[in-house]
C-alpha cells in the first residue's frame, strides 16, 4: 500500500522506521512497531529514526516515535541527540512536542546532554542562527547553558560570530553580558577575531560598537 517493505537489517541497509520518516510516512510507525521493527535501529552514522525526524522537523513523526518507545537519549556517532539535531536545524516544534509528551524535566535532561566535543544544543542553535530555539533552551535550561565552553573553549557567541548571526549576539549580550564576547578559544581567538577571519563584517562592526 505504501511501497515500504519490512526486511531484515542485512537485507536493507536503511532501517524501516528511518525509511518511513525519510519518505514522509511517519503514520506507518505504529504498524512498523507492531511488525516488530526496532524503533532505535541506526544508520551507519549512528542516527536513529528519531534523529532523522528531528532533523527534518517532522514533529508528528517524533510524537509517533515517542509513543512507540523510541529511546530519547540515544546519540549518533559524534554524540548528537535528537534534541541536538532539532536545535541545529531550528525545529522548535520538535522540542515542544517532546516536552508535551514527556514533560519539561525529562526534556531538560536531554537538552543538557553534550556531544563528544562538549557542544550543547545551544551551540548548534547559535551556529544556525536559530534565535527562537536559543530562547527556548535558555528558558528550559537557564542562562548557564549559553555560557558553556566546549573542548576548543568555544561558546555560543563564537558559533554565532563566525556565521554572521548578529541577532543571536544581541540576545547573548542581553542575557549573558558582553564579557562572553571576550572569551578566547584554545588558540586565543575571540569572537571578533573569528568574525573578521570569516568575513562577517556586520558582526565585527557590532562587536566593535560594544567597546
């Protein structure tokens, strides 16, 4: 009916649940669950159906996967959770959907998980310039999340600076203070240096205006 066959992992490189998500057929999740398919089966890069649905912004599919018992805490090979993928692609509704299903405290635990490099969901939201997501993360996890430094000593401000997201920087200044912009990474680079190196002149002008 849907053109989706259920085969073993050996016969099909892509798990059926992931195939359903990619094809926009999240409504099949319940049927796949009843057929005995593993909701947490992975691609070679470690992503599960929940990671893919979060990345694509399919909140209805995310809800189906949560109901089917998908593990919310699983990470891909570089340590990214579904929440990390949703944050990095600006899909606020995915995060809100999981909160409505599992509760704020449960979601907060997952939002606070970092990847293998120590990056938070806030780092990746800042990287993509997703201000609404960043605001949501701050509301759920507190200002401290916005100040976290990953292994290279990068903060959210470093991510936003090198990618030209002035609106994110303004928000960080309001919530964390200007001192965040003077944090140096392990090579001694500040936000202004990173923006200049990347040719983000609007960011450079903004940061200079703060001094």
